[in-house]
């Protein structure tokens, strides 16, 4: 998922700055070069990269065996992301403590097989069932990247007859976070959740569509004390999905905002989708956990069109939304770059498919077969929705490195070389470069949104605990290009 998270919390930390020595450690980055491959010293200086992690871990309880596993994996991945994104040392410590006491206990048992005991729908179609994934969003200016997490809290009832779709544990975490952080508001979420709860009319349908119902998104900005929260709601029963736009979502809107709402933005989105033969809603939705009057509602679509003319039409809502030619040209540069096409490729033509064989999780690709989808953000105080484009990299890239360098090359050309290289350093700290260049699966999606005259880029990637178990001497040998790779954190 790719939430626009706005809810503010009062997660407190020191406002002071790190010492000069720590600041020097945190800024060991590479300058732009022609290879883009970090040297050994750039990605293996563990004293600098994991200084915050090691400082926090020194004073933290070990916890259970399961918690120790997730802390070693997730804690170190998060530490590497924050280090490369130039998060201040105090902010790194603060967020690592937040992870240890809020996130880690909710990730459930550690893997004991490459088959998840409960297959989470975090990063659907791209993940391996691990209940947490991440994103890295570049600023459109000179600001620091923003790190986000997408997770499915797991609990003792998860997957049992008492809670087959795992609704209890995510809602428990929302209640816990809202009780501790006053900026998190759940009134709108509860009302949406009542309308958008999965329903199956018979046992056969329940078995077929019995999957996760609630996911959470957590955004952790670098230069604030906030942790922002979004809740995702998933409905997959076809009879219910068909009624989402005509009746269910409008009723949920009116209920969440006590009837005091303009339906204009929702009506525009509905009419555009209903009249576009390439688009259909897919049942994945999300809501910001803030005051209802400011909370955006988001829904995702399936899509069959891949020409750039189609992309331009969707991003501009068929011309109803003003989008600059500069931004559209940049978006075309990214889309054609991911596809390996020249810039003079006809914008009216469907792009060629990439022969990526089977999906990264070892099963036949399903769902949005084009690998290109869109999602619509509906703000209760705006007349038009915002539209974002999402690319499933498992269906549009031969390997993770090719996909990553398309974006980082674009950023370099547009004056953002520093955090382009930082992103590559972060990837190489998690996965060996030779496997990034020969495999795919750590990178899940790229999303692109147009902000004024620029394209805002977000990269989603996977923690992949279950594939690591399988390919780290426990269930398989060296990976093939169609599978997953070992981790530097094992």
C-alpha cells in the first residue's frame, strides 16, 4: 500500500542536536559517481550505520525468542534506512524504541518454515507473507527522505475461527496507539470499518476470500516527533466489491462525516472509473487516522491499459485536473525508463510486457495482470481527487538493480544525487550487490504522484523474512533470478 499519512502524535524526544562527532558519523555518504555501486567502506561501516541500533539494544530487554528474531531483522533494517536518510541520532533512537515496544511484539512468531503460518497481505502480489514492509519517499525539493512502514499486527486469535481475517490484532494496536498519542483519531476509521467489513454469504465464499481485512501504515518523518497512522481496509468478495463505488463507499462517507460532506470528489472519481474501460475498483481502501474533516479516503483500482496516453488521461482525470507538461514529461521519462524504451516510443502504444516468468513469490502472477495500477485520494474539502500511479516491479523489471537505477539515474539528472546514492547504499546494506543485479523481489513497487511541476517518487520494498528462511541454508540453495536472495542481516 502507499498511504498519505497525516495523523499527528505526541511521541516526544529531545529537541537537541546530535554531537558533532555523531553528526559526522551520520553523514558518511557517497558523492555522485559513475558506478553507483557503493564501496565496501561506504556500506560496511557498521559502527556508523548501526550506532543507534547498538546503543538502543545495549539497554533493551532481549524479550522472547520471537521478539529477538524480529528485532535483529527489522530493527537493523530500520536503522540502515534511517542512517542513509540522514535522520538525526536522537530521532533514530526514538524510533528504534518505538519499534521495539510497539512494532516488534506485534509481528508474531518467527519463521520456522518458508511457508508463513498466517500469510499477511502486506505488499500483495509482491511479498512473501512477512507482516511488515517499508517505503522510502524522496522529497520533491531538497528535504530528507521519509520512511514509512506497512504492517499487519498479528495476535493470539489471528487465523483462528474466532478471527479468521485477523481483524482483532490490528484494531487493538490502533486503540493502543490512539490512547498514547492524542493526535491519532479513530472516529472516522470505526465508521468506515463498519461499512467496509468483508462479508461472505456462504462457507465456500468465506473459504475462497478468507484473507487479511485490516492493515496499518506508519509514517515517521525525519524532522518531527510524529508517528502518523493510516488504516487499510480490504474487501475482496466480488459481490461486495461491485457495490463499493455505487453504494457502499458513498454511505460510508456520509456516515463518517455525519452527512456534512461534499460528494463532488468521490463522484468525479466514480464517473471517471465507470467510463474508463481499463479501470475497475479492486477492494483495497485506506483512511487517515486523524480528524474526520481532514481525513483522506483512498481506494485502489485494477488497470489493463499501459500506454502513456492512458496514464496521462488517468493522472489528469481526462483533462479535468490541471497537470503541467513538465511533470507529465518527467513521468513519461520514468515509465519508459522502467520499460527500457526510447523517449520517442509512441505514447499511444501499449508498452511491451517484460518476460519475468513467474512472480517473485514462486506462484503464478495473479490480480492486476498489467502490473500498473492507480489509486485515488478523496479529501472531504477538495473538489477533485488526487491520483497516483503504482508500478509492480515484479512485472516490469528483470532485476531489482535495474529498477532501482532507473529511478536514481532520473534523480541524478534532476539534481537529487545525494539521496539517490543514499538509497542505493541502503539497498546494498541489506542485499549483496550481485544478487540485486540478478534477482528481484526485495523491491515491490514504485509509486508516482504529481506535485505541482514535479514527480514525487516512493519506493516500496520487502523485509522478506520467509524467503530468507528458505534461502539461508534452511530450505534451499542459492537463489535463481525468479526467487529471493539471502540477507546481510541473517
